[in-house]
C-alpha cells in the first residue's frame, strides 16, 4: 500500500477524544517536583540472581576444594604408612644375620651360627664389605 493512501485512510478514522481533565493532569505532573524513582523490580531481581549464582559457585568451589584436600590427606597418610613399613623392612634387612651359609654339596650344607662363635659380636661376612683381598 502506498504512503499517501495510508495517510488518507488514517485521516478518515474518527478522532479520539481525551478524557475530561487530561490536560490538567498532564500540566500538574509537569509542575510537580520530580520524585525519586525506586529501583525497578527487574533490576533488583537481576542483582539478587547474580549474587545468588556467585554465592552458589563459591560454595561449590569450597566443597570441591575440601574434598580434594581430604583425598590428598588420605593419600599422604597412606604414603607415610608405606614409608614407615619400608623403613622397618630395610632396618630388619640391614641387621647382621645370625647364621651364615658357608656352602656345601648335594649331601651336606655348611651353615655357621654366629651366635655360638666366641668373639663374633661385631663379625660380618666378607661379602658384606666392598673390600677385595
């Protein structure tokens, strides 16, 4: 439809009349001091939603950190227990043996009990020393 035809159709419509006192109300509002507008509800709802989302994110992150910390502490306790067990085994293995295998054949094995040899308190097998003769 063409613009001038649309304009003609709009002019043919009956004119609307303002309600009684419309002009007086408009002039009164213009003369009245500007009142302070309150924060629109949508803006307030948006701010509260963002604050709630940030708080929820922080709480979830704190819980995740606490869970990771708990797992790390448990793993550390397991590592310390394993370390203590290995240290105990090494200490037991480094103690001098009470018996020494001297050799033998198919019929006889020669074993020396160091506890029954006089003056052997500090004796250790030569294989335990790095010295060669």
